[in-house]
């Protein structure tokens, strides 16, 4: 029986390709004959190899900062705790509490001199009879003859940077924020914060929007922040450039700060994530430090003739361009960033940072950190004013406004205690360095160390964990 | 924003111009960079996030804000404390 | 290609392009070339490929008494539920049967009882062939996608797709665990995972039909697979007429005047194998089939 | 019959020819998933008509591209597990395609999720994902009974699970 000679259908090859693919697809779905490639998967080979996410988890992160400046200067202890509630779709509600205890001596702005110097500050808050009882170490209460007002006086020995040890402060701050996935490609966030200390209050609100482009390789974001601060000096706000005295001063002063940050985060390649931020901030209102003074010195000897309360402009426009990079080099992760900053007070600065996170074992890593910073002086920065010369409109001797550079060297240690929990610790030294003696300073000031930068060590100890 | 802003010296304007130039240049170029969505394995690592330890970043912001003239960059710069 | 002998001392040998892992399976010398400088990786990938090839051989070779296929062939008409892999292969064979107008038929294996292609001239008689035809024909098999009933006396033979399927599966076994460029070659049916490091192409030797010249030319291959049908060693010669070992299952007789060998390139080994077999089954019209289908192929008349 | 001529192709003596077919065997061929890159010059067919999953004709197919490092992917597995048990094997098939470069991590992920039910196809080089123009992780494609990709879900959001499920019901209710 002769089978009918059916002609072979045309288009065999294309159909065959399809059939083959289906076959391989169907059979490929079978278990791999050899089973998993290697011995049963070991816990993450190294601690950096961790892609756990917080989706659907509540994350608690607590840390304490111990900050200590050399030679008796400022010292703070700052515990903080945050709780973040993560939904499974990326919405995050977070609250953070911070408290900050500050003690120690703060430079009062006067220049050192070859003789001891005595400074007089008010002891009674304006309109109240209460007297500062415990004038902390080194200062004493004196009743001025004639006026009968009680003032606080403290003396700085010769050749020493005048500092006021009368500072004790307790600050409390609450930050809250909510961010949500607005659409598969975009996120929005809103937030606010309140911070109070005995002589300063601050409140801010912020909002942000970010959008993913090019299959999430690029994220553009914009953030706005509006802040309202109120300076409430213990003994009222002194009139700028008036003589330092024990009299009660004026009332409180406030300022507003508006900020915008525009950022682009770009995946450069599989191991490199770059982030470019431009931020601009305008602050208007009272920006002077009510407790700081500036020495007016004798034009010949350089000796202090009087002390004036400092004065700063009432507006400041700041801009900075920041580029951060995260690079995965083999098992280590590098974080390299640079920032250029400029503001309307004449301060230009360059900051460069590098952190290298090196995994030691599967549960521990070390992260050496280094930072270099250098800034130019503000236009109105002076170590001192010269008696007899016309007073400038603005003048301050605050080292934060002077020309200096600083290096930070730190080491962070991370210990993984669970799939989503980690103990972390960072020890760091931050050292500012500037021109200590100024050869062409007036008279004997040339041999005094006018630089009042800090040399601080800080230790942060923290523990974070998450639960469903 | 009150308009009595002190005129920044030239370098202020150049910084703004530089920033705008950079953003206009980088954005279109961004399209060419990047990896396939399934090649984000290293980028998804926890250690690759821009802010792995928020509290440490906050401590740094606080210290540097109160000891230096500049601030900001990574996040909002802002006072929040009458630190001195 | 690897030495034929079974006693290859160390399966892994270094070659200019990296490493070559040799083994014997499916009655032919097999090699896995891995473009890497890491011998352990090469040995691991080689072993994976070999394990997959042996698994398929153990399951689907009709020469192995303990194979599933042999169990099916002994079922004498009983209904057998087959596992999903066998089902997928039977579906595939069924589609190929329909596509080829009945020319590709996995039930034509019984013809081997009559035909011995040893270069001699002992052809079977027409009567002997006619007596065997009732036991050939996929249409006689009842197959509903999971249960098979093979009539008594009939046999299945995955000869046309077994080796090619093993090559494709071996490639999957490799690409499943590594991006390392590799080549799997089972007795001339070969496939690459992709271009070699640096985008180079693989150089592959094609065994020609002319026994005198071992290799005929080199092919450079960056993607896909290559198979060759036709074989200089298996034919019959009777009063000047050459009978190739390609049998038309519908007639039980060798195909008339096929090319001596056809080599086809395609994305997968299965496609290349099927297309070269189908081309040979066209006999005289092989070249026309290859051209009209736009198949990239090389043949020798 | 002329003596055996060397391999003959377009009359060119055959030397080290690269595999450049005159008219590629794959021209117009609709490659279903697992076809790796076609020979060099073949045009890649557009992603849409690629998915003629012939052997799945008559079934709705849910294809999910995932990786161990992707947070939302982990959330999609319980959903897929539920869908697998919700519909009959003859009507509904789930295929998951793993994009991990490191197989160990994929297997570690699967053993954590104790996912033995869901078939996994390993695609470390992203061939399949490229063919389907995957733009996000995870991406799930819902294919109707005649093999056309009807829904593409980029990302996985738990508050859209009912929408994902509705897609499947819709396609199941269509006549094939």
C-alpha cells in the first residue's frame, strides 16, 4: 500500500525554529540534572554581598555620637533613634528623635593677648530678676557699683585663646518624613523637623520629587526645604558692633532659609553609580552669633582696647555642586565624592571624601574614611579690628568664616548580626589647620596664635535592625 | 526671597552657570549610559546605596555645619541648630 | 576532534583556545571546548555537559536495554504514560513528521533490521521490505500528549534528534551556570554558546565525506550550531548504483540520489540536524530545498 | 556524477568561510524564547510577535523575569504560587526566568522561598529578556491562548495584585 506522496510543506525552517524553541523551553524547565551548581548555597560569601531590602519591614536605627574637641573645648553627646515603617510597595514613614548635650568652652571671638583678659557678660535675662546661679567654672558674679546690676565675669590667662566656659545646652529635635511611590517611575516625599534648645528654636518643612528615566538608569530629583529659625539668646540680642557689656540686651531674632536641591543619579555601568547635586540656599534675617565678640586692638601694641559684639550680613546665598560616586571594585565598595561650594559671604570651599568598605569575613567589614576640606575666608572675617580705623559694616572673628583647611581620618567597623541587623561603629579625628601666627599682625599680636580652629575626635556607635 | 541679596562675586555666577551647563549636558548623554535592568545586581547591594548609615551622615552634617563655613551637597543644608 | 579511543588519559587538555574536555558518548567522540584560562572552570563545565549527554543517552538510546525508549519499544501496545521530557520530544517528533510530509518518522528505526550499510551489495528484497512496512508509520501510534500506545512490533528511534537534543541541552547546562564561551561537539553535531572572548569566532573542522581527506575546510562560527548528515562510511553499492543509508520511511527504500553530505548552520543543533536530515530526504531535490528554504548549508555531491 | 567536488556553495570554493548565509534560514522566523542569538546577520524579529508558544496554544502563560537581588521580585513569588494553585494546569502555565549572573544566589533565593512548584529557566546572559524588551525588574508578561502578549507589568506592586489576577481571568475567559 503506497502512502500518498504528500509534498513537504513550504516554510519548514521557520516553523522548525519555533518548534525547537518550544521543545527546549519546555524541557529546560525541568530540574537541572546536576542540581544546584555548587555545594548548597553558603551564607553570603562576604558581608558586602547583601541585597536584602527593607520592603515590608520596620527598621529601627539607633546611634550615639560622642564628640570631643581637644584642650577643653566643646564636647557633645548626641543619642539619636529613628523608626521607619516600609510598606511593601516602597512607601516609607520615618520618625527620628535626637537629643544633644553640649558642654565645654567656646571661643568668644576675642584675640589672645600677652596679658590676661577679663570679659563681662550679662547675668540677668532681660526683664527678669533671676540671676544665673551656677556660673560654671572660671566665671564669677559681680555687682557693678552704682548701677547695682549683677554681671558675670570670666578671665582668660595670657597667651590663651579667650573662651567662654559658661555654656551648657540641651537640644531636642524631631524629624519626620513620608515618601511614597507616586507612579512606577516617580516618588514624592514630604517632611518636617522641629529643634529646640534653650537659646535657639528651628522648624523646617521639605518636599521632594524624583523621576526614573531610561529604564531606571537615570533618576532626576528636586527637593525644596523651607526653614524658620529663632535665636533666643539668654540675655537678649546685643546690637551688632556695640561694646560688650553686662547690660541686658534686646529681644529675640529670627531668620528664614529657603533651599533647593536638584540632583541626577546615573548608573554609569554595572559597578558605578554617580550622583550629581546642585543645591542653592537663600537665608534672610539674623545670622550673627549673639555671644561672639571681636577685639579692637591698639594700632601700635596690638593690645585689646575694647570688645565689640560681632556683626554679620542679614542675608546669605549659598550654592554647592556635589558629585558622589559609589563604585563596586571586586568585593570592596568605594564611596568617592567632591563638592565645590560658593556663597555670597565670599566663602569658597572644596571638599573631597573617599571611603572604602572592605569585607573581612562574611559578617564583618572595615571602612577606612578620609576627607579633605579647604575654604577661603568670608569678606568680613577679621582676627581683630584696629582702634581708630572706621568700623566696617560687618565683622566677625568666627573661625568658621576664616581661611583654613581640615582633614578627617576615620575608620568604620560594621558587624552583621542578622540578615537585616548590623552593629556599626565609627571612630574619627577631624583636625582644622590654618595660619596660626600672622607675622604682619599688629605689635605683639604677631607672636600670638590667632587661629582658633578645632581638633576633634568623634565616636559614633550604632545598632540597626528590622522586623516584619 | 528678599532682594537685598549681596551680589556674589563673579565666581558665584560661574558656579550657577556651570551647574546648569552640566545638568543640560549630562541629561541627554545619560540615555547612552547605564545597564540593562537585569544587570543591577551589584547596584542593588545594600553597600551601594548612597546613604548606607543615615545617622552617621547626620552626625557628619551636624559637625561640619557647626565647624565649617560651607554645608549641604549630599542633602539639604540647613541650620536646625544654633550650634556655635 | 578528540581521539576516538576510550582510553583518553586526562579528559581535560589545554588547547590554544583554552581547554578541551573529551569523552565518549552516543557511540561517538565528544568534546567540550571552553574559552577560559581556568582549568577548574573548564573541567566543571565539561563535566556538566557530559552529565547531561549521558543522562539523555541513558534515557533515549534504543541501544540501551535499560533506557525508557527501550521500555517503550517493549511495551507491545500497552498504554504508557511518559514523563514531560519524553512527551515534549514526542510532540516535537510529531510536528516534524507533519512538517516533513511524513519523511521524518521516528518509527522507521525497524528498517535497520533489513538494511546493513557496510559498503557491500546485500540489499534486502522488495518483499522483505514490504513485510516490514506495516510496522512503520507514526500515524499508527496513538499519542495524546501524555499517554502513548505503540502497536506490537513497532519501535521508536530518536536517532534523528537524540544527539542534536543532547548538544542543545548540554549548551543549556553550561549557559545555566556560566557566561564563559564554550563549544559542545558530539560527533560532528556542534553548537557554541556565543563568540569566543574578544568576539573571536570558533574554528570548527567539518568531517568531509571523502575519507581520504580528513578535514575539508574550516568554518568560523560565532553563534548557533552546525550539523552534518550523510556519511562516507555507510552505503551499499550494487551493480554501479550507490544506495545511501538515508531511508524514506514511506517506502522503506533508500532515498534516490541524495547529496553525499549536507552541513547546515542554524541557531540550535536540533534545527540544524532536522534541516540537514530533511535535505538528505529530498534526495535529488536537496539543493532546491536548501535554497528555497534559505537555509545556510554546504553540501557535497 | 563528477568526482566529489569540494564543498560547493554558490560556486565559491569553500575555505574558512564564516557562517554568513545568503538568505538567512531565520529570515522571518519567529523565534520562540530559548533561541539564542541567531547567526550574525539575522535581523532580530520584533519582540511582540516572538512569543508564538506553539505548544502552549490554548493556555494562558504568565512569564516572570526575576532576580535574587530584586526586592519586589521576592514579593511576586507568593502571588505566583497562589495563581499556580488557583488555576488548572491545562489552562494556565507560569514560567519564571531568572536573570541572576550567579546561579548560587538564584538557588539560595529559591530554597529560601521553597519554590519547587514554579519552573525556572536560567538566562544569565539576558538573551530572553533582550528578546522581550524587558525594561524593569521584575517584569511579567501575560500571554493569551493564541500566544499574543496581552499585558506587560513592569515592577511588582502588592496593591495591584487584584489587577494582575484580573488579567489572567480575562484571558482565560476568552475563547481560543
